[in-house]
């Protein structure tokens, strides 16, 4: 029996990875349709996308299994602390038994690599859907939070407006970065400095007024503000260059499957960027969905319901962890003490690398 058509709406990283896993596991490539209006544009908008992605160790393993050559800056050490409170939590590769804790890569670079990987496999790449009725429709696009805007998708609910903005950019230091990622909680958000090449990627999350004040400050004041937060942990901050800003909220879809339609990645959940778990969660969505669709002895709706059951625990663990860190001041204050609890760092490392 021929495989039914699987239409994947959205050719971002999660959508493409779904197609790659389907081919790897044995689905007929010509029975996969990847649809995205920007697939064949001469100058795709993603080329100028300033985002830096934190790929977990588990995600890097998945990409390696698919023979995807990702040029990521590998992280050996994660240092987490809370401004004005005792102690810190440090996670190191030698303590969790892996070669790295993950890696950092530009969104544009990763998306270009994935699009090049899918081209020769025989998957149908289309800007608009074909007339053929799909056996399964995979929605792998949308879901981002836009403050004050009505959601075009009634199934995707706004759970929480964090009343924060994330300011992203680049930071140079003297000396330059090593292989340590820094995460520093403040009274109203979290600031992360992530080493990539000879500079740090900056994610500055704070209440909307404070984030706007940081973004609009002159260059010298931005350096001072960031230095006051990082104190002696990251020395010699020389320049801050802002590339963008966006509001932060939690959006969530309870029902992942409806008949022959399934929602994954950002169409299923949009999380706070603390701990950098959103894309990694979406990649696990893609792999699990691919394995469920390959259960050819079941109807497509049954396979998609099985997918929804399998994804409940991981989604809930990551949602709870990121939402709690983003909101609960007592958790952030307890970071130093939590580091003294036997097994706490190893457990956190496992969640960051492999999910829930």
C-alpha cells in the first residue's frame, strides 16, 4: 500500500526536521509535501534573522543522526546565578558525562543548512499546497506571542503575558568568550550571555519599561547596565549592539491532534526563552511525530492521537520549568541553595539536554 500524502505547513527548522525524520524512518519521500511561501524566494527573510538558537545536546545528537552538519559553538559549562543572592549553580560536561551541554548557532545558518539537506531527497517543496488531499496535515508554523494582537488561531490560547520584553543583540568583551554560557536572574527577568565565535549573543529579559530603557540607552550606559548585572562573572564588557526586541508570553495548545490534523513546534507551544528550550521541544515533537506516523497498521487519526499522548509529559515538564523560572522569585533566589542538593545539578542537566 502506498503511503498517504503528508503535508507539512511551515518550512522552518521544526517542519523540515519532521520531513527529514520521515524520510530517514522510511516514509516515501514523494508522499511528503513541505509548504512555505518563502521556500524559493531569491532573498529569504531568514537571511537577516538576528536570532541565536540554543541547541541542546540531545538536539545535536538528532542532527548528527540525520547527517546534518551544524557548525555550532559547543558549550562545556553553564553558570546560573541570581543577582543579590547567595551562590550559583554550575553544570559541567565532566559532571554529567557528555562531550558538550549543547551548542549555539544562528537561526539563518541552521535554516539554510536544513533547507539544503532536504532538497535532494525527493520531498515535494512547494510555495502553495497542491490540489491533492493530504492523509495527514502537520501544522508547523506560527504561535509566536504578539502583545495586544488577536490570535488568528482559536486553538492556541494565551496563558500568560509575562509583561516582559526580550532585547537581543551582541556583546564583545576583553578577554573574549570561552566555552561558558552565563545566565543571571535579576528582580524582573533573566539575562543570558551565550558565547558564539569571538563574542556573546545577548538575551536581556526584563519588565517592559526596564527592557525599553536598556534598549534606548546610549552605548556607554548599556555597557554599564549589563556590567552591573553580570558583576565579576563576565569581565571586560566593551560593546553592546542591539539587533531586536520582542514581547514575552506563554501560548499553549491543549489539543494537539484533531482528526488528520496535528500541531507541532511553535503552533503547539510558545514559551519564555529562559533556559532556551522552545526549539528543542519542537525538535522532539518532530521526531516523535515521525515515529508515530510510521505505525502503518493504524489509521492516521489513531497515529496522531498516539503522538498527542506521547508528548504530554515532556511538554508539561518544560512548560512548568520555564514558566516557574520566569515568574517565581523564590525559585530564582534559591538557585544557590538548590546547587547543594544532591543530584540537583545532574537532574537539571538532563532536562536541559534531553527534555522531560
